[in-house]
C-alpha cells in the first residue's frame, strides 16, 4: 500500500513538473552595444538604437523579443529581422528592397520580417524563392515601451526543430531607401548615411540560432523511463 501511494505521489509530482516545463520556452539573448549609431544620423531619442534580441521557441512557434534604447511611443522607426536558412545568393537583398544584404554560411537572406510602430504599428513577412514575395500572414507584432515582440510559426519561416539559421536585426527610418542605421550583430557603427549599403556576415558579424525541442518534450522522454522503472519494481 505504501509503495503504491509513493508511486502515485511521484507520478503526480512528475506530471506537475512536466506541465510547468511544457509551458515554458528556452530562450537565448543576443546583445548589441548601445550608442553605436553615426552621430550625424537621427535616432528618434534612442529608438533606433538596438539593445538586444531574445529568441525562444516551442515545437511549433518562434518568438523574437527586440529591445531598443528608447520608447516606442515616439511612433518613429522601422524594425526588421533578416533570416538566412539556405538556398539564396548573398546579393539577393530583402523584402523591402532596402540597401541591406546578408552573406551568411547558409547564403543570402531567405526571410524578411519588416515592422513599423507609427500609425498603430504593423508587420509583414516576406520570403525568397528566386524572388521576394509577401506572405499572406504577419509577424504577430506586439510593442510596448521599449520592446517589440514577434510571434510566428516555424513553418512560416521554413524552419523545423533542429534547424540552425543565421540572422540579424536592423533599425531604419521611414524612407524606402533607408538602410541599416543600427545592426544588432555589429557592436560598431553600421553605416554613415541613410542610404549606405550594409551586409550582415562576410566582413561583418552575424548571429545564429538553433531551433531546440521544447523542455517539456525532453522531460516527457525522461519521465516515461522513470515511470516504466517504477512499474517494473
């Protein structure tokens, strides 16, 4: 009787732990130096100065949380994330046709997440397959204070658990020809004019992230083994 109660208690505790783990997400934070914008360029009271990007994922979704060195209530600035997961040339540009490229170990940019905070805010997702096209959905943008949060499905970015992709985040102005006024992966000044070209990777830094299984999935395998051992006893 005691052993059955002990086993039941352990099973309940393990189930509670799994629930907690399954509802959590692993995250990685990528940081940038602050004040790394050319002094001749406007920053919107620091809004264009990128601070960090936190990335987390579940088995179906990925979340990007971008932090800036200002308050987004100024309604000023464009914020973008470029992703390379293979199959594109390094000179293929981006979805908004801005002077920004990517030269990663996987090649050029294959996904472009573009967003803005003025006029109530909004976002777009673009994909590259021989040319750029806008996807029908958006990036689920929510912004408040100094944070912008984007939630997308892994499928919308052509990703699966275990995939590694290269990326960078950028801030820019409202003009269609404005470039990467701040690039997250580069701790130094990225450009000296609004229209200057910038390439992430190559001679400039670039980040990478590997899509990992959610902690709850890993825990389930271990717990299944534990319960099997207890039943055997």
